[in-house]
């Protein structure tokens, strides 16, 4: 739930759905470095569910695959 205040009037802005729940063809895989980089901040941290819009199930899967890609050096631990 997100509320935005504009001129003393509060409007409700609905949250977008999880991209993996909407499109069942999208796969989360540690080998897909370009896809996983969308879920990493400029400093190399894993983005939160609130920012990415993922559901709990898919956010956990994304985090696990990012960690796997880091271990085999496909993704950096820290971006500087």
C-alpha cells in the first residue's frame, strides 16, 4: 500500500505485481547475470521487495540465485 499526498488530498497508488507471478515464462537462474543485475543496487546490495515489487516466494529465489552467482564470481560482492 502506498499513499501519496497531493494538495491535502491523499490518493492510493496500487502496488505493481510480481513480474515472475505475472509472466510464468520468466525464469530465475544464477547464469542469467543481466537479469539478476536488475535486483542489485549500485553498491552491490540486493534490493528489497518493496523496491523490486517481487512477492516473498520470488524474492527469496532471486536472493538465493544472486548469492550463487556471487560465489562462482559471475556477480561481484561489492561494486565501487
